[in-house]
C-alpha cells in the first residue's frame, strides 16, 4: 500500500469517529488541527471521490428536511487502511523521537 496523502489521511481520521457529510468532515479536521488545517471543498470532494473509487468509504444518503444529504462512512477496508497508516505514523514518530533525543544529548 502506498502512503496516503495528508488530506486523504485527515478525511479517514474524521470519518473514523463516525459517518459525516462533507461540511462535517471539513469542520472535524479543523477541530482536530485547532484551526491550522482547513480543507477547501474542492480538495475535500476530490479526496472523497478517490476514496469511494478505492472502496475505502461509502456514500449513505439520508433524507433530511425533504432534501437528500450525502453522508460518508468508512468501509471495513477503509478502517483497516486508516489503522495501517496510523501505525506507520506512530513508527515514524518513534524513530524521530529517538533521533531528536540523540541530537539533544550531543
């Protein structure tokens, strides 16, 4: 598996909490990053389209106020991909921590 782009990982992270509509994904990412990361709608919908093509997320249509709302959720494969990428990040952080500790000790 290829490493995910930052925006793709962030979308999976937002959806790992539960199903969301597009604006909800944007707000969740904004909240996680303390406002430092704001995905533009064009970026978000490009990522959502690619994740659907890869079968990592699926679309759930919900009727609300006589309008259909697009809600996205992780598939089982999407959850596995998210966990794999999370573990890759943890490993990179551990290596970085070890390197930085060595630099501080010199």
